């Protein structure tokens, strides 16, 4: 949920800086308050729905707000958290931005990106390294090669136990808390923090796209 989201935000902040912008307003927190993430549809009851929103709001400073603050401050841009309850003034341009992005992108590009990233991590993290990850990193042990790669980079710059303890861990699916992973048995098999990587959560999940592509007729035959 976080490094993947931080990377484009970091790059976007560089672009914003080059345009002469000195301050940005962000509205992190709306999805947490209203249960706007798609995985909330799997909440078994209203009590757990409410509890999840509370936990997400309380942890905003550890995730979304922290990511936004660090990504922008890296380029000396002042970040300010806008109130979650807004009158919506000035937000009409977002619809136009979404439409433009949809015209310029295609879901067919996703498998290429995943393949590229997978090749990069496979080159740097072997199966043996991941197999013994619990011995190398007993605290918050990485469970994927991607997570292992991120962890090695983190340890290179912040090797102290105190620094390691500031990073929350645990499984997450589509930005959920660890508790919400229990809402669907399938999620525990692939607890990926990115929404599009979780089948049954995002309308354009990676798995769904791959299945659809496999089922396409080839040379006029099935």
C-alpha cells in the first residue's frame, strides 16, 4: 500500500516542483471515514464495518498522510492536509482528469508492468533468500520477493532496531487492516495491499484481467 503508491507520488511531486508550485492540499481520509475502499463491501456486519473505519482513521498518520508528507517534502513542497468534509468546490476537474487518463491508458499494459517488475525482483531476490527470510528478518518478516527487496533497501539506510519498530506490519488486502483480511477466505491466500491485485475487490483486478485475456479466442477458435 505504500511504496507502490509513494513512487508515483514522489515523481509527481518532482513535476509539481518544476512548475513552481510551493504548496499542495490533499484530502486523505475520506475513504477511511466513509468506508469508500472496495474491500468494505465484504464487511460481514455493520459493527465490523464501523470498527474498520475507526482503525483506518487512527492509522492515517502512519500510512497515507505520512506517504504524502514525505513524497512532497523530498522536493521541498509544503503539504497540507485538507479537511475530509469538503463542499466539493474546485473538484470538478477530477472527472476530466479521469476521462483523460482512461483514454491514454489501457489495462493491457498491466501485465507488461507486472512482468517487468517481477523480473527485476527475481534478479535481486532468489527463492533461497525468500525461503530463509524469517532468519534474516525475524521481525515483520517479508513474505514476497517484492517485500524482501524493499526490506533490504530499508535496512541499508535504517539498520537500528528503533527505526525498524516504527514501521507497522501485518497482512493487508487492498489497503485493509490485518483484521479485515479475515472477511474473505480467499484474501488470506493473496494478501496484497494493492486493490487491483485482489480478486473480488477491484472491478479491474489483475487476476480477472489475466483470466479474460487467456479466454480470448485465438485465430478464430476457442
